[in-house]
C-alpha cells in the first residue's frame, strides 16, 4: 500500500528532475554511444551504459529490495520527506566509489516495518566535488550514517551538524574506501 | 548556606564514561555532560576498535571475507555468517540444500540463545546483581561446548559456506541440543523467579528509559529495542529467509517502551528460539549439506544486492555491489546496534546517570559490531 504511494510520489520527483535536465542527459548518452543514436536506441544505450533507468521495480527475491530510484543529488531530502511521510525507517546510508566514471554514488536504504517493503534511493555526484544535502533533519538516525560515509569516502553532506570522524581517528584526513586510497 | 546549596547554578561538568568501563561492555566512550546527577548530554564516541572490515572485503575474494563476518558481533556470529551467505547466494544464484538450511537455523538459534544469556547476565550485572551472571554463564557454557563440536570454534564462528556448511552435525549434537533445551526449559522459571520478579530489578527497569516507536523509526532502531516499543517487526517473519516460514514461532512484542519491555522481549525470545530448534530438529531431513557444484571462484553478475537477517540485536543487513569479478566491488555492513546506539543521545537526555546505564544495558551493545 505505502509502497505504491511512495512509488507514485518518487516517480513524480524523478520526472520533475528529468524535465529540468534533459540536455545534460542527452549529451551524456550521445557522447558515450554512437553519435547517430536515434530515440529508441538511446533507451537501449541507457540500459547498457552507466546511467540506469531512474526508477526500477526490482525483484525482491533476486535483489533484496522492492524499488530502486535514482534521484538528482539535490532531491535526496525531498525523497527522504516522501518516505518519512509514509512511515519508512532509515536503515543505512552509504557510498560507492565509481572511479572509472569519476562519480560517487550515495545510497540510502529505507524500510517499511509496518507494511514490509524496502526502497533504495541513489544519487550520483561528481567525484571531484562530492557534495549533497544532508537528510539528518528528516531522519536524525542518518546523522551517524552520513558521518560514517564522510569518513570513508570524503563525501560532504551540506548542512550536517558535525562531520568530524566517527569511526576513524579524530585526526584522520584520509578516506579509506576510495578506490585510489593507499595506506 | 552550605557550599552545595550556594553552587546551585546552571553549571555542568563533563564525565568520561569509558573507554574502559565495565558498563560499556567493550571499548566505547560516552562523553557525559552532567547537571548534578542528571544527564544534560551523552555523546557516544566510537571507533576504538574500528577495523575497516568493509575495505578488507574489497581486498580479498568473496569467500575470504567469511571469517570476518564472525568477528563483528562476537556474541551472535552465526547470524552474520548467515547474512553474508544469503547475500552472496542471492547474488551468485547458489541453491542451498534443505538439510543445510535446517542446520543453519538450528545453530543460528542456539547462538541466539547464548547471546541472550550473556546479555541477561551482563545486564543484571550492570544493575548491581552479580549472581545471575554466573547462572547464565553456566548455561551458556553448555551451548559453547555444543557449538564447538560442529563449528570448531567457541565464539568467532566461520561455519557457513556459500551454498551450505563446513561440517555436518551428528547424533551427539542432536541429542546434546535436545538435552540443553530440556535443561534451559527447567531453568527459565528459576530466572524469572530470581530476577524478573525481583522488586529491585522492577524498580530499576519499569518506566525507565522510554524509547517511543516514533523515535525508533526516525533512528532506524531494530531488534528487541523496536519490539519493546510495540512494533511487530522481525525479519524472520516479515522478510522470511531460509526455512523460517516452515517453523511455527511467535514474535514477542511489548508496547511499554521501557527497559523492562526490552528485557521481556529478549527473555521471551529465548523461549521462542527453543521452540524453533525443537521443530527444526524434528523436521531435520537427510541429504547433502553442500550443493553438488559450487564454483571455486564465485563471480556474481554485475549489480547490487541486499540481504537482511534477524540477529540477536536486530536487523543485520549487507549491501553488495558486484562488478562481475571474483572480489566484492563494495560491501556495506549495516549493523543493528550502530543504529540502536545512535538514539542514545536523545533517549538519555535528562535521565539519572544510574538509569542511563540501565538504558545502555537494555540496548545490548556489542562494540566490535558498532565499530566494524
């Protein structure tokens, strides 16, 4: 029930971001694929290349979650508010370093404990300037998860109350989960 | 006017609880800003035994990470073995034979009982009662001996393999498990008479340390903390894995939200685990404990996968990102007490220090699992 509502709201959110950013998306798919890619081929290219479709209904038995949504970095707070409104709980926030694509991915895992479902929200940010807004005002539990992600990846959560190292030593200036990290 | 009365200002002072303090059960430091006996702010400071398991995972092969999973929550290591096995099996599409699934459930639940028994002893010790710890350790010892015979280790198990188990159980283990359950059944009323109905314990726990359902949701608290706040959520029921759907058990839920509710959830879970083990032993099928063919080098298809299990402290989940090679590209470990402890600062505000320690004990912290 709530999964259907969340899906609808997130689909609207994703659609809004795509209206705002069509040129960039188009340029990306064209530069990575053949230049004469037509509209239907462009869709295929999107599947094969790095950016996956923004909203995917996943098979829970195979993947372990029900809904996989990619949003723009400045929309993570809106996405968190949508999920908060449907009484989802925050399970984890983490990052993935896609060094070949010069990008970092921030992954938010949400879970509905009343009417069980799992929703994944992702956002891709440039690796050189890894910044996106904090959701710790919506979910105070995200505070530590974001601090941990900052420790490990150096991702800055704008507006976070305290990004000092949580698990790493207090004077740590390195980010061990970066793929180019050497001890 | 006495010196004390004169100094009744808004002055606060800082006390360090830990990193070496018996009540923190490991190396956790809590920076307490105290207003007299009352807590103004309690800030947990983590990372004293951080070992960067997630980076370790990226360095070795998929199978090489298995021993690490037993070294996070050293009290319920088999649940972590379980979670990692399920995650990789899901990613690589490995089938598990039924006998292996049953043995996994039996050993995992035995381990849950041993974890809860240790928590029980240590929690009452925190509250000032020494004797129950000795009784609980006496029972737990039997379990460790039992699990040692099949897993080869007493604490940091590495018993499960992708698709099955390292070792089959024998008649001695089955008989030993039944004998243990018989013994613990006869001991549980004693625990309840000795401890649960003790008036001092009741006064220390009832209405102390309230954690509302809404706070649990906002912080992502799980396990007995969540179920002690009236939310009926157990991964074994709500997102069934392995052969749990074929076994009949209840999920204890208490809606009082206090330390006593969390205490009762865990005590009832011991009973339910015993029910699960008995049924699983009755239903235990014959057959292989490993699939016929498991590739030596596992290469799950590209993509990311998620798997959650119910550990003694709550939902333990793993997020895997595979790039199609024989090493994990990224492995995220989501440990339950990390989330449970994160609400401590808000929950302990304004509490008496002694009550705040009862609250901390009721969260059932295991520090290596928080720090990972």
